[in-house]
């Protein structure tokens, strides 16, 4: 595995250990920076199913909106 794959594996392990909103957003941004738009969208959608009401914070909606705007 190359460095991006190793970083991704570590980041997803961190997400499993600390499933907080900020962690999900970091993972989604990582996926977007690495041109994996579908994975980034999946992470944003996964937040709602896994965190439920705890995910309904202003920061989540702002970051998801920024992502969608970049997607056009």
C-alpha cells in the first residue's frame, strides 16, 4: 500500500474508535481531497444514520453544503 492508502486506513480506524461529528467531517474532507467524491458523499450521509440527532449541528450542514457546492 502507498501512503494515501495507509493514511486512509488509519483515518477509518480513528473514525471507528471515535465516531464524533468532527471525525466524520475530517474523513469526508480527506476523501474529497483524494478525488473520491462518492466516498466523501457516503461519509456525509453515513453521519446521519450513525449519529442521528447528534449530527444535526450547524457545522455538519455548512460542511455538507460546501461539499455539494464544489460538486455543482
